[in-house]
C-alpha cells in the first residue's frame, strides 16, 4: 500500500465521518422543527443535510458526487442562515444580515458540510487509479 493510497483512504474516511455528522444533525433538526411557518426553508434545512450520507455512499462518479455535496452545503448554509435570521430578528438581537450569515458559516454542521467538499476534492485529486499526474 502506497502513501498516496493511505492518504486517499484517510480523506475518504474523513469525508464519510463528516457526512454522517451532517446527516445526523439534519435528522435531529427535523425532530423539533416547526414546519407551518417557512415550510420550504424548514424542509430544506432538514432534508439537505439528511441526504448528505446518501450522496456520499451512492453516486459513483466523483464529479457528480462533489457537485451534489456543493449543492447540499450551500443550500444547508442558506436555509440555516434564513432560520437563524428569523429567530434573532424576532428576539431583537441581530446586528446585520451579513453577520448572521457569517455566524452561521462558523457553526459545526455547516463547517462539516463544507469539509466534505474539501475532503472529497482532495481525495479525488489523489485517487490511486488515476492514470497520470498531468490529469491533476
């Protein structure tokens, strides 16, 4: 086993663990969610992260898998930011929309959703079955 293959396995494992974490957070978020107000945003907030592990497991083409993870991460970040803004606006402790969006980006589940993308791209670039170095 080469060091490149070991690193590839480590990156895929890290991406898988992040996908499990994001999926569990999505399922946990659905438990107490109020779906009557902002139904679409609430559904996206729960469904996108819940699909993360399925996207990690099933698509075989790495480029489509990465594209789906990008869609999930951005959609999750957007829906999470909208729900955070709604909550802090109702309670009156928001400063700006931009600060709420950046604060949401620094939460663990959103960071894990973007970490899946980083780990998947790195693993794709190091894939042991790639033909030559000039395909990188």
